[in-house]
């Protein structure tokens, strides 16, 4: 029996202080975006192309009147880039766009996000700085995790390892190989450790580690950890990737990607986790 007041597991309800705080977070973020030269885009709830961004098992799908498969928006990045470059490009040449909208995942997960895409801009430091500026407005100093998705992919091929080892974070299997440079890669966290190992790894890995080093020179965050073997299964991120972590929460993530032949970058912040942190901290 489903009572009248029940809502599906994974869906969201905001009221009173939580609704007020959600609106405040979104207003603060939108003002920061506008000041930084972004424009806003609100994409349709429905999409024909979500399978190109997200595993089909996570999609909520149905058929339109012509029997084409339609999905509820499960990810915003690729739709934003496609719509800007293919639909509205004749009316604007703007390249920095932000959005404040939910995404939906199977079976009934509702995820509210604040995100941005920098079309044609591969400098991930801009996405990191913009994300950090929003956290600063609420006096939150999360840990910044920086990685390069290409490194675990290359190691998987070089050492004939299942990529799931990296996806699941099974670091003990990497340490068990007893390869000195791999052990250092597995354990490193600081810029100094990163710089020290670059000359020890095989040549094909050096360029990808150098990308992390170059990015670090343009990051002003106090709390930063390098995690070169971290792997996230995303269909469009193709190199540098970052996460903001605060206590047990991942507050946001982003990376560089290629869409429609355009090298770009972007990020998404998770509104619901930010709300929970602020309510707990401020006793609202």
C-alpha cells in the first residue's frame, strides 16, 4: 500500500528552510556565473541522445508519437554542447554556458545540479576556479582531487589489466605487481611526489603526468590531492578530471572532453549534498 503522502525513493522534497537554502544556493551561483561572463541555458527534460552520455541501464525511457526512443534528461553536458553548436549557433557565438536543473536516473533518482560548460575551452583550471568560488561564498573549503582518466586506460593496456581494477579502486592488486614506479604512482598524493615519479615511468605515460603538473600551476586551491590512477566511467571525459570532496560528500566533479570535434571542459555541482552540509553545519 502506498500512502498519499509518500514519494518515490530517490525523489526530492524541499520545504521551509531547505527550499529557502536551495533557492539561495542557486541565486548565489547564477550571480557568480553572470559576473564571470556565462549565459544561462535550460535544456528540455526529454532527449533523444542521452545514450551517448550515460549507460543505457541508468536511463528512464519511453517512445514519442513517432516511436522514437526518448529519455528523461540523465546528464546535461552533451545536450548543452549539441544544442549550442547545432541549434542556436546561428543566433549566438557565446561559448560559456551554465545551467541549474535536475537530472533523472533509473529507477527514480532525482539529482539537482548546478553546472557549466566552457565550449572550446580545454583549460580545466577555469572550471576548478569557478567551482571553488561558489564554495567560498558558503565558507566551505573542500578537498580537490585531480586525476587523468587516460593514465588508468593506458596502464590497463600496458600491463594487461582489467580496467575494472581502477574503476573499483582495487589498489592492492596494483601494489602486488611489485613494480617500483607503479607503486609510487599508486601511493602519490602531492605535487612533489608527482614531479619525482615523472622521470621513472615509461615514456608513454610521461605526457599524461605532465598534464597534471601543468594544471597544478594554474590552481590556487589550498587542499589538493593528486590521484593519477583514479578512474571514473564517463563516456565523454577523456583526460583531466577533478572532484571536490568534503567529509563524506562529493560536492562536484568535472573534466575535459571532446564533443562534436570541439575540445571543451565543464563541471557539475551537487545541490542536494551542499544543502545537507549547510543544514548540518548551521543547524537550520
